[in-house]
């Protein structure tokens, strides 16, 4: 869409949209094409808004599935499953009630100890990795299974399945050597329980049955550990790939100056517009343009100009909030999005940026010569992103026409409604 057609379509929506420009007087009138000179490339926005960071989103989903969320609940779920199994045995008259209560107490004690351990480590290191918790969880599970098996031999029916479940929980992070040592410890503990049963009960039939179970476990458990080693390698490779994908996607969102690039800031603007339409929360946009930057480039060269842009970016990022979006739109022009922020606080933030840039101790010959012009406006529900951006762009033009190094507010519809005396009302916070 050409700029003339764009201006015509905006005028058809009613003169009230830009009625506040009349407050600056006829001497400051401007041509429509000049007002939107910096927004020529904005017609690309229709292609840009489809960028939702799909690669980054996929990487984050993959990391969530491979990472720590909800994994610390796995031991609790395994304990609950084993307790349900004991309840089923009790319902069938296989085990006694005190044994079921003892299993519940052991699981509860293990859960409490695990929670206390995590809390202590978080206070000491602010972070506790799952890798550090896997081995204690597996050892604790094995001890409980062998203890219950020692008290009630019939529970060996459930021992092997839950033993494999416990090993599966730890094998993805334990080294092969540690897993094989753990496997040897399990078999050694099983052999001790079988020996204790024979010494205490002198039951040959029970001994024969338990030896058969031991032989099956002795053959299957090491083979399971070795086979899971390949799965462990694939798991680590997948984690590494996920981390690399996230790093690449994160770097693709950033400009060389360290802020969001054009594609990312436009995607953020579209996303915040949709959020404002759905929730009705306020949304403000500021267009920031460095004054006389062409002259700076001519005097210092492109490397010097890039350093000025980089320093400005650092100054601006020190001022904006963590919830705000700051990105480079192109050249020396930047966009600043204020989600869930009314016009006055957004104006104050822009003025802080302007004052910070003006007061920054730039090196000679730039001292006192690097300034910014900022146009800020508030989103009107239902308008297009192009209309929203164009109003802020108009404010930047007015700031430059008014002498630069200032912040101009372009109010949405109704801000300059005629007063009773017929004169337009100036906004309460004015413009700088």
C-alpha cells in the first residue's frame, strides 16, 4: 500500500484520530508523506508477524520434556504405585495390615527426607540438579523393596517390576560404571535376603523359588543396564541438541547491538496488540530515533556510528523494565513496547531515556551532541498495528520538527476533544 493510499485510508476513519496535531499550530504543519517517512518498510509487517519463534518454542518444549519440571514427582508417584500394590495384596489377604502401614511410613519418611535435602541444597547453592538426586532416590527405593521382601517373602512378586522401575529412573543420568555397581549391590542385597530367609525358616521350597527369582534377576538386570546405556547416550545427545537449538534461536532474536532485532520486536508488538484486544489492558508504543545520526556517521565513520548505537542501546536497556520490549526497527530507529502500561508512565520512561542519553558523558567530539527524539502513543482497541505504529511515527516527526531532543505524545482518539470554549484541550502531561 502506498503512503498516499495509507494516508487516505486513515483520513477516511475520521479526522479525530490525528486531531491533536492541530495543537502545534499551522506553522508546524507537515506533509503526510513526510510524517510516515520512517515507516515505509512497515508494509513488511504482514510477513513478520507470522514469526512466533517456532524454533525457540520447539527448543523450550523439548527442554521442558527433557529437563527438570515434574521429574521430582516421579519418586513420589513410584512410591504411591508400590503402596497401591501393597494395598491390593492386603485386600487379597496376602500381606498383613502392619506391613502396609510400614510401607506407607517408609515412603512418607523418604519423601520428607528428599524435600528437606532439596531445601537445604537450594539454600546453599540456589540450585539442586536432578543428577544429584537420582542415586539417593534409587538406593532408597532398593532398600525399601529389599526390606519389605525380607519381612514378607511373598512380596518378591512385586520386587522385580518395581526394581526395574527404580533403575529406569536413575539410568538416564547415572554413568555405566555407577549403574553396574548399583546392579551388583542389588543382587548382593537380594542374595543376603534369600540367605536370611533360609536360615530363619529352613524352607527348601521357598529357597528354590527365591533362587530361581535371583537367577532371573541376575541375568536380566545387567543386560537391562547395558541396553539402557544406549538410551542414555541418545538422551544426552538430545539434551545437547535442545540446548544448541535454544542458543541458536535466542541469538536469532537479537540484533548485533544486543537488543531485539526487527523481526522479533514486530512479532512482540503483534503479540502484545492481540493481548490488549483480548484483555483490554493498556498498551503503549514509543518510536525512538537518534538525532542527526547521519552526521555522526559521516564524522566518525560506520564503526564509530555503530559504537554510538551500541552505547545508546545499553543506556536504554538500563532504563526499561524487564517486562518491556526494546528492539531495533532499522538503522538508528528503535521501538519500545510498554505492555500493561498507561500513557503517562510510558511517557515518563521515555523522558528518562531522553535525559539519560543527553546527560551521558559521550567522548569528544560527541559531547553534548548525541540526543534522541521520541514519539509515544497509546493503543486504541481494535485498530491495526500499522495504525498504532503510524501514530507513534507521527509523534517522532513532530519531535524532530519541534527542534529534536524531546518526547512528543500522540494521543489516541478523544484526547483533544474540544472544551466548552471551543479551544482544543492540551493533554495534562503535555509534551517535551
